[in-house]
C-alpha cells in the first residue's frame, strides 16, 4: 500500500482484481475507499480496481488544511504508481477532486466518471435547490453532531447511532457516517475514535464548497460519464453548460429513485451503467 519511508505522503489504497484496465474510485466527504467495495467487486472480472482514501479520511494521513489542489497532487502521485492511464470515478467531493485532476493531469486518465456533483460552488450546507427557502444537506450539522458525541461514554455502536439520530435522521446516512467510527483496544484500554479529521473538516468546510479555477483554457477531451441521482439537488439543469465547457465529451445519466448517494441507493443500476461505459471506453 505504501512504502515505509514515504508513508506520511502517500494515500491509503486498497486494490482488487488481478488483470485488466485500472478503475480508481475516490469517495466523497465523510467517506472512505471501502464505501465502493460492492461496486468494485462487480468489476473485478475484467478490471483491476483501486479504492483510495482521501486525506483526513479512512486510513490516509491527516493534513494541515483541506484544499482541492493538495488532494489532486496526492491523488496524482497514486495514479502515477499504477503505471498506466485509468478510468477515474469520483463521488461528490471526490468528484471535484477527479475533475480537477482531469483538467490538470489529463495524461493520467483514459476516462472520467463524475457522480452527483458539478464543477460549481455550492451553498454552505451542501446540496442545492431551485427553492431558496428549502434547506439543503446539513453537512455542517453532521460534523457538529459527530464532534459533540461523548466517545468515552459509548458502550456500543447502537449508542452512537442513537446520539446522531436527531442531527442525521436518515438511517442510511448514519450508517455511512458510523463506518468511520472505530474501536481500538479491549477492556479498560479500549476506546472509540473517528478516522475523520473532524476538527479540520469543520474549520475548512467552506473550501469544499468551491471549485478552483482550472488552468486557462484547460479542458478534458476524453470520455466522461456524469451520473446523477434523479432525486438529488447536486446536479441541476443549469449545470450542463459548466460541465460541457470543461468536459466536452460528457454524457449525463440520471438514475431514478436515487439521491446523492446514488451508488448506495441503486447499486445494481449504477454498476450496470458503469460497466456499459467502461465497455465503450475500452472497445
């Protein structure tokens, strides 16, 4: 996964599959590479797959700031180690990282898949809506709820689930967040901790709203699949112009009965959509 002498600079990477072109998955805010395991296993008959933990998430190192261009640099280093252009799949925050990498290091990619995010700035709370009075996704509230949890008082994971219930009404989202809560040690020496760098993410959450200006004139002209949840507010009709300007070979697919976590809510449809795209790219 990493060399001992440069562990502090390398991202955590898990690989699956023995042969075939590389497909690399990059998760969103609060996630980790393991979130993509089900989809990844559905590709290993014909692909090698890499599941990457972004900095301040999962098993990857914590950093001093949250910055898209820093994440691009660290991700590019991992792709260089793979030794050939990859199909890069990024969800939400990871989708923004993937788009920025495609615009700055296009030689590392053969194709790009962007999942439920657009190359635009988002409101403070996360998602968007055409109704200005409707509240968007409360990511800041999620962080507050996780930071306020008294980890020393937790006995079971059910206790943690109950502590998040008010701020995070969705059982699916609570389950997703709690994947980053781990227990280490046993007995009196055991304790709970978050793999997420919550203090930093809360401080720099505003950075994740934006989309850094690409290099002047930059475009990624390779094939791009843009997947959105039909019930999500993250990809709106007005985003099409921004996407086409930067990624002229984009095909948009909206998956029914899915919101922002489209790959978790409709995994079979998502996998089939991805497999068809990969087949076309690799034909």
